[in-house]
């Protein structure tokens, strides 16, 4: 098949992009062709069809809000772009006419592309399958989070509660813009044009159904990650505890640091990931003020250096405090035969079973500390759970299993 892969970011960084690059490699190895459709940011790593890419809203080097110098004009432009992008619609139509694909596999189009390409693909006669890996369609605040805990009010009761709680950026204006955009998408029926929704977790599928989406148009296909090709030189280094992911308040990093501070003579804690809005400075202040030693912030890591860090770790910690859907970092740990300690929230318990990791209640620093001590002091348990994770990856989250299921879904809508 010739498959359009539509996503606002086509550069490395973030779970969806990690998934997309791995998926392209797998599909190409199976003899299929992929056609990227994205925004032409400076970091965009694919250029085969760049003439059809959508122009960045604020300059090619500004690919996140934190990089943008906000003005009233840019705010209006972003609202229009996120609600219904005429440019994205016509470029999507032109891409289909030029390449004659068989199906479109759509991901996160929000903010910088809008859902208008879905309408373009359908108007051009192309079936559309959409992977739902975030909460943009059901939560104006994007995170299903309020007052530090999970919140599902808008899923069950419509969008009104978001205005009352100012859920997006703690701003009534920003929240109202999100609510208006979501309402317009509902009025336009753009998501009614999607032939099939794919969810990486059953948790996400259940949320969509509760929000009113047709269960017959939803299928759960577990994500995947290729297994590691073997141990690297770094595996012989002194082992550490590893967090790998975005540095953001919703990821539970303050809980992780407090829990680490409760451990006696622990191994080093390595925190790897891109900073979000200066949050790393806040975490570094917390470490200093708490008098904790042994925490290392190493920033964003490319695939090779991240693999080295995973191989050199005892286990990975995923302390999320929002309802994380299907964190790719868990699968990365399994791919390297490493166990995972993770928060019991969102779709995470579907990934981390008792044979490959340990769960704790989100936000409970003492419970996390106790769990980390248990693994740090029991190398045989680490080894057994690591082997269990590798086995689970190859049985539930293997490339072959995922691609076979996805290709059947794509064929079914043609």
C-alpha cells in the first residue's frame, strides 16, 4: 500500500514521533510506501514531499509555544490555524492528487495543522484511519488533569467544566479558545469523517466511547518498539536509576526526586529529557533545597546515547501523575531487558504487568521510594523482571504484531 502518514511533527523527540519513525522503517521493510504530510519546521527530518508541507505559523525554527514570541496577531493566527487551516486542507488535497495513495493514517494535527486535512483526504476519496495518542479531542486542558490529579469531567459532562476551572494554561481566554475550537469541530462533524480510530491503550478506547464516539469505529492496537540488538559498552558502567522523557510537571518528577531523597545510599538518579518551559531549573532548585546528592540532569538524548543510558541502568522509573496513555519509554526499557517502576494511572497498568515491573500509586513518594529500594537491593528480581519485560515486548508490543494488526485495519477501510 501507499500510506499517507500525517503528523504535525516529523522530527525525533516525543513518543508519537518515535513511533512514526519506527513505523516507517517497518512498513518500508515490508514493501509498503509511506508519504509524509507535516509542517515544514526547520527540524523536520523528511523532505521527499516538502512542497506539500504546511508553512509554520511563527517561523521554521519555532516549533513549540515556548519558542514563540506571542503577539495578538500570532495568537489570532494560531487560533485560526488550530481551528481550520485552509492551507493544510488544500495542500493535503494536492498531495493526494500528486501521489495517489491508498489510505491516510492520521496522528496529531492539532494547533499547527488543524483537522482540516481529514476533510481534504475524504473529499479526495481517501479512507482515513486516525491514531488517538493524546486527549486533544476530549479535554480542553489537553491533560485530563486538575489540581494535581486525574479529571474526567469534560469527558462525561461536555466542555463546560473546563471554562469553570480555566483548564488550559490557567486562562479563561485560552480555555475559551480551546472550547470554541472543539465545539466548531463537533459542529462541522470533522471526526465523523474518520473511518476508524486506533488507540494504543484500552484506557483510551474506553474514554472515547464515554465521550460519545461510536465504539464500532474504535479499535485497540498496542503500540510497538523494536527490541535492542544486544548490550552496548555502557552496560558495564556503574548502574543507575533512569528517568527518560519530557521534563514536565505532569510527569511526576518532583515525586521522583522526593522519593529518591528518602533512599539510603542509592545509586545515581539520571534524568534524561528535553526541558519544558524552564521546568528543569525548578527541579534543580528542588534538589538543592532538599540537600539531595546523586541526581544528574543530562538533557535530551538521541537514540544511541539514550540506548546507552538504558543499558547502563538498573531499572527505569515512569512516575506520571497525569493519565498517561501508552508511554513509549516503557517499551524502550523492555526492549533493553530492563524492568520498569511506574505509576498506577491511565493506560500504564496495561503495559506494566507483575512479570515485568512494579506499580505504585501516582504521587506517593514514600511508596515510590519503597519500590525503588526493593529493586535496587535485589539484582535477581531486576534480572527476572527485565527478562519478563523483554518477553512481553516480543509477545504484545512487537513490530510484527503491531504492523500486522495495523495493516489489517487499513485494508478494512479501503
